[in-house]
């Protein structure tokens, strides 16, 4: 059994949604009670994320009550009156390490209030964050995202508190806050009701393991370049076929590695 994607799709009846699991390319919709997701972001620099969670689809999702996102400043949990949350690394070396005490104080206080599906630490040495991971996390009820700065967090935080570690790519950011914002965005846009046209989430690059086909809008001819006539033909079956062929060709050219993980039925 190959689960290729899971997506939340809103249905008309108030208070319920369907969660569609795609298994070997076939969709199986499940009717669920609607739930608001909660995401707690624990970090040293919440200001770095504020605008990302207050605007666009994420901001609208919060306004609509689809998701509650709460920022926690690690400095508020410092165990000293200077608000220091970091210290020098044992064994020497450059950079500072975030201490255990503020992270444990913050996350354990959250865990006393509710149970969490995952405590996710953002780090370049984590598992690669992909659309499949976004789909999976969009089905969670409560998530904690822990973002570090400096040289990262004390290993004991990772050993005892963290349940999953994610990287958004093979490069090093100055802090995990932007990685947390990326992950929140990718999750929230999948929540039922977050997008005006929920179907478009399913057409995204990566949702079928393929990159997206090219898209066009008016005018039909711009600087001598014409929109492919098939897209204006009104023949929906032919358009679907054309888009699939274009997506396949683009994926072969730009990301041939993705084709190896396509389910065999596709
Ligand atoms: N923190 C710093 N760089 C990161 C990355 N690439 N992914 C996730 N968290 C990070």
C-alpha cells in the first residue's frame, strides 16, 4: 500500500470535513468532525515570524478559527534575571548553545495543558520537510515547533522532549524561526477552508509526486507568444491529459529524482 497524499477538503455541511487519503493513486474520503489545529512555536526571536503568521492564507486561517498559532519567547522562560537562555558549549568551540532549562520550562508547561502529536525541532540535520510531511502534519491536532538559534539546543532537549526533527533544505539559516514559518505555511494552506479553491491544493507541485504543469491567463497572445490552443479548446479530458504530460515532461527535465518515488500505478 502506497499512501501518496492526504489532503483536507472542506465539505458543505457545517462542522465537518472530509480527509481524503490517496492510496495507490485512488482517493478515499473520510468524513470527520471539524477540528481547529493548534500550533505552538517556541523560539528565541518570535518577531521573526509574526508577519508570516498574521498575513496571507495563514493569517486568514487564524481569523477563521481554522488554526490557533501561539508564539512563545524562550527568553520569558530564562532561569536568570538577565533573560539569558544560552551558554558556552562544553568542550569549547565557537558559538553558544541554548540551555535546557528555558526549553523544558516552556514545553513542559504546554504539555501540562494538552497532549501534542509531535514536538518538532527545526534543524538542518533533520529529516527533509516535503509535501508528504506537510500532508501528514496537516492531520495533526496539536503541534509544537521548536526553533533554535546560535549553535542550536542542548542535545538533552532533543533526546528527551523532541519527537521529530525537520530540515527545510540543505543550507543553514541563522535561526529556525523562518523554517518554522515555512512549515506552518505549508500545513495551514491544507486545512479545510483555508483556501478559496481547495482543489488547487491538490494540483500543487509535488501533490502527485510531479511538478506542476505551466499555467496561463489572459491575454491569449502576449508579445507574440500564444497560450497553447488546447487550454482554450474547452475539451476538459484533453486539457487534463495535456497537463499530465506537461507535468511529467517538466519533472523528467528538472527533477528526475522525483520519478523514482512515483507509485507504480501512475
Ligand atoms: N535551522 C537552521 N537552518 C535550518 C534548516 N535548513 N532547516 C530547518 N531548521 C534550520
